[in-house]
C-alpha cells in the first residue's frame, strides 16, 4: 500500500477522459478503505507511474486514445504478475469482457453501473476475486457448457484483439498512417488487419469497413457520454 495512507488500498486510474477520472476518483474516495494514488491518461504514463506509486490495483479503460486498454492489461501482467487489474469501460462487455479476462484482468465493469457496483468490484479484485455482471457470467458459463459453440452476441466477437483495435481506431476517423503509429506497427500491417476485418465481417470494400466502424464508434461514444454524466 501507499506510504501516504497505509490504512487504505491505493488505486491507479488509467482513462483518457479527465472528467471521468475526476468522477471516478470522487466515487472511490467515498469509501473509507480506498484511495486514488494517481491518474494516467494513456498506457505510457501508466507504465511509468506503476513502479513509482506501487498501487494495489489498477483501473483501466478499453479506449485510451492512442493505445489499447487490452494491450495495457497484457503489459502490466507481463511486468507485474501479481498486480490486480480491473477494467472499467463503456464498451459492451459481451465484446470485451472475455478479452479482458484472457489478457489478465480480474474483472470487467461497465461505466454506467452505480458507484456501489463499481466499489464492490474493486474490493473483489483486491481480494483476488473475478468480477463480471450476472448476464456476462451466465453467457460465459453457457458457452463453456456448449463447448464454445454458442453463437456470438456480436459479429465483432470473431475479430482478434488487434483487429478489433484497428476497427475501433478506424471508427474514430484515423487514417492508416496514424493507426500504424498508434499501434507501433507498419502501414502494410494495418492494411492486412483491415483486409482481415473485411473478410471476417463479410463486407464488400474498405469503405464499408470504415462506415461500419464509424457507426459502431458513434454508439460507443454515446454510451461513454451517458456514463460520464452519470459519474459527474
């Protein structure tokens, strides 16, 4: 725990929206057993702050502007194997929760959930327990019972983590060069991911891929705006 207040578990918030970080901080610090030791807007800042602040738990969003929350979870798990991570995001849990768990997170909570639900998830993660919504837990159990043959809730579920990240960045209106820079890959690699997305989603052209990505991104942004309003 942080030397500043050893009676409280110290949390690091990683989210690229200052308004949401502030609302989440206020909600967390209503709990007498929790405190926020720091905030980061992206993966680079988070990886720099973790060894300095030594948090007990890291709260990570999926969308981090120029980076991926899933990639950050993998990086944290690679450097600090025992550091618990909880994902808090506006992105649909049916699409991202299982990916987050595979990456090494202890749970997934939607941003629209109440402060009580979020604090409960935080305490469970600190105790080493996995946290998912009842609906997501039921879906995962059903999938296991069917041997993984259950039909996906969204066609985007068939995309790999990196393909989904390229799809998300396309939806933000970013071009191939910017996506390559954000993901630290080559431009031909981005073209390859985009072609795979087109094939997997059975779309006819790169233009259709872009239109689908923009439409999906708009829906996600609407959810995030509603979640931020609810926390502020």
